[in-house]
C-alpha cells in the first residue's frame, strides 16, 4: 500500500516538474524578450501561453539524428544520464513540512552527488558526438566541474556547521521561521560563493561555457536533435530548479514565510524558488560569458579561498558562542 | 589620446561589483519599458509619402491606356535591367509610338525609383503597396495589363481623387524648373523639392517627434 502511495506521489511530482520545466522556458523567453525591448513568444495562444506545448510537440516529432561516427551507446545514454541525475535529486527536496519523497539524513550530500553525475552526462555527450564543437563543450564542462564542485561543497559546509545536519528538512527547521533566523545573513560569504557556483553548476550564463551558443554552436548538444535535445533542456531546467531549491532551503529558510498558508504549505518555498529562477534569467539577460581561463581563475583563486575562510570563521564563531 | 581600458575602481566598487549591478539595473528598467516590436500582420507599419513599393503603370484617364510613350529611358536607366518594353510606330497617326507590352520582373527590381524619376510623362510609379508576395515566380513577372491593374488597385485604395495624385519621385530633386519636362513641373510638397528637401539626417530630425511616440524607447 505504501508503495502505491509513494508511486502516486512520484507521478504527481513528475508531472508538476515537467509542467514547471515547460513554463520555465516560456517564463525565460518572455522575460529575456522584454528585457531586450522585444515581446518574446506572442503567436501560440494568448500572449504565446501555449508556446511550450507547441515546442514540446514539435521536438517530440522531430527526426532523431545520430551521427554515423558517434559512439552510439554513449551518445544515446548521455541525455538520459543528465535527466535521471537531475530528477533523482528532486526526491530529497522538502517542499514543505513533511512534503518530501525521501527524508534521508544525507540529503545535501545526495544532491551534490547527483549534480556531479549530471555533468558526466554533459561530458559524455561531448565525447560521444565525435564533433569538435561538442568535444570542446565537454572539455569545458569538465574544467568547470573541477573548479566549481569544490567551491560549492565548501560553501555549504558553513550551513552544515550551523544546523548540525545534512538532512534538508532539519536544515530548514534549524533556521526557524523569522527573517533573522535565515542563514542568508550569518552565511553571506557562503551565499555569495554558493550563488556563483550554482550558476556554474547549472551551465547558465555567464558560465555557459559548455553550451556556448555563439562560439561552440551549442557545444555539447550540437549533434543532438529532436527529443534527445529536449531531454538536455529538461535536465538544464530541472537542474536550475534543484539548485534554486537548495539555495532556498540552505539560505532563505525553505518553506517558512511570514505566515503559514493553510491550503498550500509549499507556497513560500515556490515563491523563493521562483525568485531564484528570475535571478538566473535576469543575469542571463545582462551578463556576457566568462572566458575559460577567467572562470578557472575565479573558481580556484577567489571562490575556494573565500569558502575556506567562511568555514573557519563559522566554526570559530560557533565554538565561541555555542 | 590615451585610452584606459581598465578604469580604476575603488575597493568598494570592486567588492560589490557595482558595474554588474548597474547592468542589472538597466535590464530591469528595460523589463518594464514598452517593447518596440510591431506585431506585423495585425499592426501595419505607417507608410510615409514616397515609399517605393509595387510597380504600376498609371492609367491615362483620357485613353484608358498607359501614358507611356516608349522613350525607353526607364529601361536604360534601370540598374537591374528589369524593364522590357515592346512598341511599334503607328503610321496612320503621325508615327505615334504604341506600346505593345511593358514588362517588369519584380524579382530583379531593386526599388531604386530611377524609372519614375526619368519618365518624362509620369507613366511608371512605385506605389505604396508592399504586400504582394506570391508563391510562384510567374505572378511576379508583371506585364502591361498586370501593371495597369496594379494602378487600378492602388487608385481604389487612395483617399483622394486619382487626378490629384502626385508621387514625389516624379519630380527629380535638385533640378531647376526649366530643365524639367512639362509633365514633371508639378507641385510637390516643400520637403520633397529644392533646398528644403528632407533626406538623410534631416529626415530623422524632421520625423523625430513621430518616431519617438511610436517606439517609446528613450535613448
């Protein structure tokens, strides 16, 4: 019986997340359009509201082209690795008190593991496509992973120290429901590092080096088409959502808000996640891409030392106060 | 002159990355400004006088035929050589030239408007109609009947009587009055003749007020 309820919950979450992904693309195109004094999609439905559905149908029926020289099994597996890794991280996210599929004690660690796996998908896609552009994209993704995973892990150590737990629900509860309880203020350095690492982790502008539209013709997904390309897209948007959720849970106090919402407890969580999504899009509309070496510089020379300083400071202050 | 590529920043600006914040503020302001997009098939652009669109042969109200006299000036001046005229002399009527056919390949035309400028009798005109795309090439190789038909369609769309229609290109700019053929000594608005003609930079200043209320972009 429990299994059936669990499955039902999984299906509901899956559907909601897929809808979210579809409309996140719409949201992004609209906002970037208006920021560039354009209108964005306007044709399909009222103000283009059905655009994501049209896109979905289109990519579903597009021809699936596999290059002759590609490493076939890896080529086919890469997008699925990406998507599965990203979807799996969804299971440990607490959307509200008790609204979590798997309330495991290593939640944060699990998410790190899964998001690293997702970059394997990108690297493998770059390798398997047997194309120069894809290969460069995969290479860059690799370099990005080794310079940002560390900074990201270290930036959240401060949060772990303060809350004394890796369980995401426990981290939210440790922050309490007041604004002052949020880890945003005591962990401002950690948040800064986390935010930049989060942009890099999700391959978003200004760190979209693996998928550099302008120089690498979409980098690792150059050779992909149809549904497989769409799967990469889904993985990217789910990744954005997972990272935004981690930011919300660890720094903005998760589902806690100024007052409890009776019918829909995750309201505050969703609002905060969308704030992060808006920031992602806003940054994409504003900033140009970092150069490869600048990115490594930033990762190794600025973010990792900052994160280490943050850990030492947090530990010292906690030892003195607590 | 020395160019400083990296302007000096004080440590506060460095710490808070004020330049990035400035950029973000700019994009945020643009988010709430009105987009300049024109939703084309629903919102038509405002066509100004002197727009060079679909070709037409003016129908002479007296004869009901073209005004063309077969002087071949347009065919000669045309930079893309898209005009073909076929005519013969009418022996009975004091060797008057009669046009058998007048063909324009609209696909080759570059819409420079030289043909209307050189035409001594104002027979050819580039109308303000610009939506005449077709699915086959044949529909865009205009012969004389089609060109006259184009004129009729354009005349039907006009608000004022056909006799009063004056295309600004019919009067070549920068030429003294006595050098023009009789038909071309016609009154054109001041901004299209003589020294007051509004072209280039002057045009933008002239129409500046209209442009800004259309677009709504404050630069």
